[in-house]
């Protein structure tokens, strides 16, 4: 069938001069569903993902092609979004790129205190088509077993995790009770797939408005799904790691700095706290970044003088993967920045504009470092604190891990806790919807070659802390009772 090109200026001029235009023939409507979304995601990532060449090699390609064939067959059987998402998650998770993921279609929130809104939601397709299973009768399972009754920390939901095996899951979490009318007994709230390794699962959670999120790799440990709000009924609530930015003395020798985020919106508060530390530096300092999901690297800079013992250069070299799509995503972002220039600021606009200018001259399919970015050198050394412990867990990710890499240049700083999140090898994330069901594909556009080896693995601590004792107490002991 003859297809017409887009009516560009040259083609339009030819029409005006009397040429005969091709006429697009009407074609039967093409089906739009999971298979089309799957093909879109595969084609997009194969063209544009920085991790593709690293993860799909001569050695791994046979397994990769088998996975694609198996998942494409499964996509043909997925007749609704809740069945399609696990298929696409299984594909995206092949790549060792923590920032690249896929989640459910964006849906508006529902006010569950508005009776009219609740009724409209309950009679709608999303609620009516939610998968249902009969929850098994309550019984006592060992804490180490994945099966059993779990509740959220705020007790909004109680679910029964029970076997329900398909090609892409091994267990489901079925609603037993819900404090919100947006969920009812029997609806599937969680899907869990067992992964290699002890007590490790990939978890898909359906949120309050039934939109889907992939929680990634989750460990079940003594009745807790670590890194989530789920714990077995009857287990004591874990003390919250997250807390506001705070600075206080712990003892006469040691001070404590809590940093929940490196979001740019906290920069003013962080600068103020750093000035406070510099004015009366403690002998020892604990920097607690547990659960810190990152933000802007510039927000880490004020901490560096307290950490290191000799000048050093930042070795985080960024390389853009130059493709037409990746450049288009950055161009779209720049246009959004222009519409909100007051919030972004002139300096940020200038940086992106400069980056786009040189990217347009780079041949497609190459990795290139930004020639306009100078190498960052740190020189200002502060004598105190004399010893520093950085306390972190798997929730320390992305920019938070930048702090860990910079701290490795210090001889007075100890990294303590567990491996970090491993969001370090790739970055510069943009999101776009799939064409049929509008699933949200988030994908990176650059790599940090010196850090790719840490991707998904994380930064190992110098001292691995025991799970059965308070971590802050252990960190304090490292400083005061070495």
C-alpha cells in the first residue's frame, strides 16, 4: 500500500505547481495493545539506551533474544494494563540500568472522602477490571517465609501474600481489609516474582488509585519487605529512617547531621547547616544519608570540605549517548525550562543550551563527553572534624552515591552500613508514554564509564553494620571506641 510522506515545504510546493499527490488508502484499524507497546519499548531502548551495548554482547545476545521472543508471546496474551506491565518490566529489567524503568499509566488521584468521586471510581473500568483472588485463611507462617498477612505501616491495608504462579509472578498480595473505599477485599494489591538470591523478589504494587509501580528488587527479611511500607501483621513497626534535615550534638565529641535528600529545594537549609558546622566544627561527625534518594550534585559540594584530607579531582566523567531521540528529549526539556525560566534560572538554561549546541554536531551512535564542562577540583581542606562516618543503606541512591564516591578520597572518612542502591552508572533521565496504554517509560541518556561497574551493585561500605542492632549506636561506637 502506498503511503504518503509528511507534507513538507518542498512537497507542498510541488503540489501547488500542479503535481499529483498520492492519496493514502484507508486501511483497517491496527490493533493497539500490549504487543504494540512491547515493540515500541524494545525498539526505543535498542536505539537509545546507553546500557544496551554494554548488556547485549556476543555472549548475552542469545539469552536476550530468547527473552524477547518469550515476552512478545506473553504480550499477545495480555489484554489489560495490569497484565502487560509485568511483561514490560521483565524486559526492561534485563538491562543493568537502575534509572531506566517502566511504570503504569499516569492516573489522576481520587479523593476517597468525596462520595461522588468514590462512586464514579468504583463503577469505572479500572476498579471493575482489577484482578481478584480469594484470600487464604489466616495462619501462622515463619517470619522468614514470604507467605502470610502483611500490613502497611499506617495500617491502611492488610493483604494476604499467597502463591499465584504465572509466567511472570509467583505470589500475589490479596486485600483482606482496606481503610479506603478505593480497594475492596479480594483485589490484588501486590504481585511478587522470586528472583535469584535468598528472599529476593521483584514487586509490582498497585497504588491507591490502582496505578501500577514497580518497587524493584525487594528483600524479605524477618517479616519485613525492606524498602517498602509492608510488614507482617504483629511485627513491631521499624523506627522510621527518614526524617527532616537536622543537626545536633550526640555527645561531647560527636555531632549528627541528618540529610534526607539532596533535592535542590533543600540547598538553602543545607548551606545554613554547613555554615553552622564550620563555625564550631565537632571532633567527630556522623552524616546520616539512609533513604536519601538523591537530587542535585551541587547540593553535595558544601559537605566535601568536611570529608577529605587532600585535594582531588572529581572522576565522575559523563558521556552522552548521542541519538536523534536522546537529543530530542533534551530539546523538549529545554523548551519546558524556557516556559518556567524563573524557577530554573539563567545559569541552568545556559548550560542546557550550550550542551544542545555541541550535541547537534556529534554523529549519531557515539558516546561523547561535554567539552564545555571543566574538571571539578576540590582544594579547600578543613581540619575538623577529625573523623567522619557516613551512615547509609540501599536507599542511598544516585546523587547520594556521589557523596560516597567523593568520600572515598578521604583518609578520615569511614563508610558504614550496607551496599548503596547502585544508581550510579547511567543518568540524565527522561520519561515518555507508550503509544497504546500510556505506560511510563523512563530511560537514561548518558553513562558514567568509571562507575558502570557499581550499577545495580552499589558502593560497598568499609564497615558492614549488623541488622540486629541500632545503626546509629554502631556508628557512634566506630568513632568513640575504635
